[in-house]
C-alpha cells in the first residue's frame, strides 16, 4: 500500500460516528467522520515520502470533521471534532522510532476513547509503497 505523508491523505470512518444532537432533547444521530493528513502534527521531520513528511503511528491528528451538528459530543468519547490517532500500520517498516502508516491503516477518530474507527483510504503520494 502507498505510504501516508503530511500532504493530502484522507481517512474515513468505517462505522458511523454517533453523536448527541440537541433537537429538543439530545438525540443520538450518526454522522460521517473524515480526517485529513494535512492537519496532522508530524513526528518525523527528516524523512519525506514524495514531497511531504512521512507519518508513523506516533503522528498526532488535530481534528476530525463531519460531526459538527452533534455538539453535545460522541456517545463513547463525549466530544465532537476530536483528534484522530493511527491505531495500526505496518508491522515491519519503521519510520523514525515507530511503525510506518500506509493506505488501509486503521485510524481511531473523535477523541480518546475513540468514538469511531476509520481507515486511511485516499493516498497522498504514489511513489513509496509499504508492502507489509
């Protein structure tokens, strides 16, 4: 799979992000959840894939988008537009001190504990492959 970098890789939820939405009383409503690697805080500054900084399991996400109407927070995490975190990446290739992330890496979304789990679907570059 293509390695992720800090340019434009995109992750989407695999399970809907259920957030409490105030209508008259808080009602749990499922929303889509999307994250962009261009908003991540990289943890490796000396390795570049394509023209963006390489990402690994220690890369910190800043926020996830799509669940803005659920202002009373997620059912599990209690927050909305929370940070995203890579859960699972390559089991062989390391970048810096942690395992590299690639397309199809699992991503925990919307805070800790994760309100939903997603997968990295859109690659940011097409030159570096991680085959593990």
